C-alpha cells in the first residue's frame, strides 16, 4: 500500500540493485564524499581543541588545585587524558568500526561525554560562586583564609561537585534509556476537509539508530507505533547514526511500519553525515518515501484531500550541489485550497513556512535540549525547543526526539512518540 505512493522513477530505483543505481537521485557523486570528509575533519579538529581545553580545565580544578599527592595525582592525570580520548573514539566508532566493535567503543565515550557536560556546568557554577565569595570578603575587609583552610575547602568543593555530577548523570542515564512516552495532540489545520477530521499522524524523529540504539530499539518503536493505528507515519530526520554497512541491519525493523496512507520521511543532518547516497535507496526498500523538497496529495478522493510536503535539511547545502531546503520547490504545483502539512527536520523552517501559508510544520532536531542546562545553547540555533508553537497563522510542533544523540542521557525532557489527530479549522 505504501509503495503505491512512489513515482515510476522512484519505484525503479527501489527495485534496482545498489550497483545499478545510475540515474537515481541517490547516485553518489565524488564531490559528496569529499564534502563529507572535509566536514568530518573540520568537526574532528575543532572537537579535539575544545576537548583539550575542557579537560585541561578539569585537571587544573580537580588535580592541581586540590594538590593530590602521588600516586593519586598521576592516576588522575592519566584518567583525564584517557577520558578525553574516549570522546573522539566514540564519535568515530559508528562510522569506522564493524557494528559489535562500534557499540563497545561508543558506550564509554558517550557516557563520559554526558558526564563531562554536567561536570563542566557544575564547575563553572562553583567558580562563579567562588568569585562572588572572594569579592564579598574583599569588600568586607575580612582576613584571608589560611592555606590549610583554603586547601580543605577546595578539596571538599571538588569532591562535592564530582559526586553531584555523577549522581545527576546516573539519573540522566535512567531517563535517557526509558521508553519514549506517547503524547496525544489535537491540532486544527486550516483547509482540512471536515470529512478528514480525525486523520491521525504519528511522528517519529531523531531515532539515531546506530551504535548505542540497536535493532531491538527499532523493533520496540515499530511495535508501539503500529499499535497506535495511524493513518500516516512521518519521520522528521536523523533516523540513522552511522555508515550504511555497519548500521543497516539495525534499521531493518523499520520495514514493519504500517499506516493506511504510507510512511514518509525527510532528511536530517545525520543522514548527510552518515552518507545519504547509500541510505536513500535503503529507505525506499524499507517502504519509506523520502520527500526531498517535494509534496504528495493524500486522501484526494475525500473532499480533495490534503498535502504532505517535506524539505531537505540545511546540512545538504554544503554537501550536495543542489542540496538543502527549498520550500518553493517543495510546494510547486500546490493547490492553495488544500491543507498543507510540512515536514522539516529543523524548527527554523517555521518562518519561511508561515510566509508560504503552510498550516502545520512538524520538526525535531533539538531533542528538547536533551541535557539541561545545555538547552540554552540549542536555543541559540533554533527558535523553539519542543512543543506546540504558532508563528502568524502557521503552527509548529517540535518533537523532542524518539531516541537520543550521543550520551544515553536526558535531563529535563523525555523521549517521545507523538500521535496527532487532525481537526478541521473552520477559519
């Protein structure tokens, strides 16, 4: 039923062996490989510099200032270097190692990455308090603390920060590994025929199937999604995390997704990072139609139906010659009388969608910030973190992610499967 939505050219690409994919849009240009390599090297070198700075800061605050005696000082220094190295290893593992080895290498580094962020936030907060404390003593002209008292306070403060960070980290791991909640929404969409009121959409996003989220995770998501009996299933990007050869087996359960009108998706940034050209025909074989700056008409026989559009992720602009979002192209031939729902991996599409008169935008990408307080950093790039919002006459729903990226942690947000019931908007 789902493949009936494919064009003749797309169906030909689905049925064609991978080594005969010439003529399909997913054929791999050499420039894409070089673009991926350039982005990876740039990101890798930048990440190394940041990691070196963060772990140097940890060493100063937790080793040098506490004046750890030998051999504890040596052990702590070696641990600091080893933990710093574990992060790039975990980031490279899904792309360079076979599946079992990738998981083994990724878990420790990703867990430390989450703990590192929590520890960094805690240390920065205590440093701010230390500065205020010193300023307060200076203003009040109180005598300085003696060296022994200062050292004792520094050690107790360091121990308290580490203990608190680990405790919060353990709780965050528990939250991150919990099953996604099912969130029910009713959203009025302008132009939806009254006869189609009650149409249901299940939105999945940011599954990040890969080294730390295996086939069992995908099976569970498919089972719970099908139990909701949706009319349409949409995946708003970042379905995979890793190269085709190492992750493909874990994505096979997605072929079991069932919906009356089909399963659709748009690309996320991690589809590009993972090698989009290899993944596109695989998504088609799994029965998932990828909307690449395109739209389809659904339930056309009922009151004229409604339109589902999708745009590419912004990452495509630096990887493919014609990549990136193109809303004009996605809505080419669109009937203004029909309701339009737009799939965009990133919420920032809301502003162009509002100008184009789109009724509803479904997005992901933000993970709801995933680990507080780094939610505030996400807000620097995206206008909204999660939930339902409105810009003009256009509504936006941001799913905080059905999976997680990197650290298997969540703090201040929960993973989610969203079930949306469409309601006709008389206005």
